[in-house]
């Protein structure tokens, strides 16, 4: 098989898809905007306890292992090369290094933390991981905005680093009970609130830092208009979008349940579906 398949996004889904297509003999090119592969795992300095058979590795180490695997197999990759535009049919992909044509295009661009109108800074972290760890929280009041798992998890890390977190959730918290129980000593304010980044206040109360944990949103390359489902790319059971020849896998599809293992599995399924068509 010599037909070219272009995959945009080098997270677990894109990497798995690229590896399998490469091993199946397809002419595949993986394009990643960052200088390293790994997706959201690049942001996580925490041990990832959820990947079967992988123990004692942080998310960042998992990301490094994905990058090393691709390199060891000789999978063609463009690192540090953002996809700036894709033709409506997905056949022509424009990057900083020029245009590339393909028979099949795979959207594996994943998701990014929602900003909620805030701007990342030395005092405002958007999303979990590195940004939160970079905040100066020792003996300082920190407002964690959001009511999901990440909000409660990050509040715990702030507390354990010597900070004084308060969780603000507009609705009853959605975080699993286990995480809520872990920070029983942390104030949780439920109800409407006004967070002012300029004044660094929430409902008029001053805070030294904000942690914005408003969930994630899909990242879709410019030029493509696939059918969406609740903001994420809608796919059929084979991973094909509403655009013929354009596939999507991993967190950009809100695959149940989004994590490293399910994203990788979804990428493999898409690779198999494309290889059959090739």
C-alpha cells in the first residue's frame, strides 16, 4: 500500500494510529504542532496510575515513551509543525513546511482546557498539570474554579503543597466522591460566583492565584467542518466523520471514556478501518 494517510495530532490516539498504519504497510505521515509527541500527557507531572501494565511513570514519561516508540519504528513525523489549514474534503493539508496531499486524513488533535474567558498568566493556570504546579501557592489563598474531578484533584495538590485552596462550583460538584472525600478539609462554595482576574478576586474576596478547571474542548483543524456532537467530532463505528475519507479518533471525538488507553485503542481501530480501504 502506498497511498498517503495524514494524521494531525501526536497524542496517544494519533501515535497509535500512525504506528499501526506504518506496521500495516501504509504510507503515513504524522504531523504534530509541538516539538514532542504525547498530547495532554506532556502537561502531566503526576504518576499515571490508570494505564494497565505501566507503573511508576508520570504522564510526561508516558509522553516521552510514545515519542521514542515512533522514532524507533521510523514512522515519518513532522514535529513542531502546526496544521494551519485543511481543504474541505481533507485531501490537502497546509502546514508551516508546505502543503501535503493525502487520500485519507485523520483528526487526532485531541482537546484543550477551556479558558472560560481567563488568560493564562503567572497567577492564573488554565487546566490541570504543569500550569498548576508552576503557581506560587505556599501559604497563599488559591481559588480553584470548577466542580469536576480535575478541580478537586488540583485543590488537593495545592493543599499538599502548602497552599490554602477554596473550590468554587456554580452547580453541585460532579467530581467523584472519592476525590471530594480527599479534600474534606477544603472549603467548597456552591452557587453563582464572579471571578475577576484583574482584581484577583472571587465574589470580592482576594486570592493569590486562580486554577481554572472548566473541562476541555475539541481542537478541530481550520477548514474542516465535520458534523459535531456536543462540540466534538461525530464519527461512525469505524471512526469516519461526515466527510468521506476523513476520520477522527481519541479525545477530539469525546470517545467514551477519554483517557490514554481508550484514545490509543480508538486510534488502532481507525488504522484498521483505513488499512482495509487501502
